[in-house]
């Protein structure tokens, strides 16, 4: 059983970090959390909520890792937001007619 859980975790982690499949995994996870079809049905108190809590925790942990790695990669590559435009000082000349 432990090997099965570890295999699922590794698959989930690798798939959510792949940009092509990230939104599919996020959508599938949200559907699983909202669906009445679970490993342990939600109408069973406490036991029914454990699998949902584990999946929600897994999603939150992996999304935070994806966000942190993207932020770190952006900092290392030097890509930052452009600096805001500087104020320009103009001199005005009065022309009398």
C-alpha cells in the first residue's frame, strides 16, 4: 500500500510540474474534491474527509512548489518587471506675442 501511495505521489508531482498538463491535474483534483465519488465517501464522518484533506493538501503543496520554483527561476534569469517610467523634467519658455 505504501508503494502505491508513493507511486501516486511521484506521478502527481511530475505531472503537475509539467506546464502542458498542469491545468488538467488542477481541474481533475478540484472535480475530485467536489465530486461525491471518493475513495472514502464523504457521508462517513471523519474517514470520508481524510482523503479529501490529503488530496487538497497535496494540491496546495505542489502548487506552492511550482510557484516557488518559477519565482526562483525568474530571479536567476534576471527577468523582472520593467521599471516604471521616470518623470521627465521639461523647461517651459514663455513666448509673448
